[in-house]
C-alpha cells in the first residue's frame, strides 16, 4: 500500500457521499420535500455515520464556508420594513425567547430527576441554541461534556429532521424559493459576493468575538448591502447556495454516530422525549407569536424553533416565508441564550455543587 492510498480512500468515500447526496436531492425534489439539498445532505450523512465502518467529519473550512454562504444569502433578504415590525413587537419576541430558555432548562432538570444524570449535564444538554458554546461551558463547569454533546447534537438532529416535515404538513410550507430584495445576481457574481462578505465578515466576527461568526459575520455584511439598496444579493437557487445547503445537512448527519449512541445509553430515549416536548412547546409559542406579530403561523413556527439556526435559515430562504422575521427572532433568541448562559451556568454549578456536597455529607453521616 502506497503512502497516498489513505488519501485516495478518503477521497473515494467523500465522492460516494457526494453522489449519494446528489441522487437523494433529485429524489427529494421530485417528492416535493422542502429544500431538497439540505435534507439530502442530512440523510446521506446520517446513513453514512450509522452504517459505515469509517468515521468522517466535514472539514472545518467547508463547514465555515457553507455557513458563510447561508449567512450571505439570508442577509440579502433583510428588509427595513420587516425589521420595524419586529421592533414594534419586541416585548412579545423577547418574552417568547426567554420562555424558550426557561422551558429548555426546566426540561433538563426534569430529565435529571427521571434518569441517573446530574443536573448540570442534563440542563446544559437541553439548552436550546449555541451547541458548541454550551458544550464548552459545560466542560469548564465540570459537567459530563460527552453527554452534553450527545444531547445537544440530538436536539439539532431532530430539528433538521422534523422541521421540514412539520412545516409542510402542519403549517403549509411551499418549497418554491422567493427572490431576495435585490433580485439575486448571476452565479459568478454571487460567488464573488460571497467571497467579499466572508472575507470581511469572518475576520470582523472573530475580532469582536461574535458567536457563530462564520454565519453571522458574512450575514451582517450582506445585510448592510441589502439595507443600503444594493442589488448584490445571492438567490437561494444558485449552485453555490444549493451546495451550502447540502453541506449544512451533511455536517449534522455525520455527527450522530454509533459511538455517540453508546455514550448516551439509557439516557437517550428519555432525552429524545424531552426534546420532542421542547419542540412542541416552542411550536406553540410560535403560534402565539404569530398572532401577536401579525405574521403567518409558519413564520412564527420557523422563528421559534429551539436551535438549528443554519438549517432553519436555509429552509426559510428556500421557501416562501418571511425570512426577515424568522431571522430577526432567531437572532434575538440566540443572543438571549448567550447573555443568559454565563449566569445560568454559575447558578447551575452552585446548585449542583450544593446538592453533591449535601449527598456526600449525608452518606458520611449514614
């Protein structure tokens, strides 16, 4: 075996996945599945992760670039009029976001009561949003990082798997993409515009430590162009965007491996039940928000999904929805989670620490 053979083997595996994604995208398109490349990438990645003997992760540059493409695409849909509508309903939006945080923590605490898992691990595992950041915080505060990761990625997986189905069957989602504010540019110009926004937005996001910088940095740059009246926007049906949709789905699917299932063990069924309860509760909050803000129930539902930001935004721009509203509420939810995470983490750590100490003292006295 030559030294180059491992590289060839890896390349062949990626080629097989790419062919599978393309084939599934065609099938899903004919079946009318919303945003076919996104769901095809997810399905192919999940199948490979669970069935293949080899482990693959989407390379970090590909993941960042795919998020940048989604960010630039979403940024082009921003409209000042809709931002004004969101601001006029700001209290309702913030209340719904805080309620999502409270529900996720409450369900996490309930999970710790039902299963043999500490409160810190279960609470961090159920927090809705910012999976990477939550996992990092849990590590610093002594929770079981592996279980937190499994719970977080299970939540994202269920959102990616169920959101298109629920949006279509329950809320009547139409899978026909609508054009951005500027109408979209040509393929070559679109790629150059993505490169421009990513080249400016990603370094700026790192400079100011913006969470999910690969997505939000380019998105904010593209939004600035859109709000200024520029025609430099990227439509959801451009090839570079369709590839990004597939990569977003693929990244989620590849994370869910047999090893992660073994790590979770008996905890996973109860965790899935809790996550499904969270999804249902957030859907109900979305219906309430829709009635208060005067938007469709579909927009309210997509705006309040508890996480899966990249996938939800990809679904939104690939369908006939109020993308600006969905994006605005999702961003507010993300920042509520990030602002609440440090004090919440300290509270959970103190609460958990006191309970551990109390149990230890009780054991010594016994």
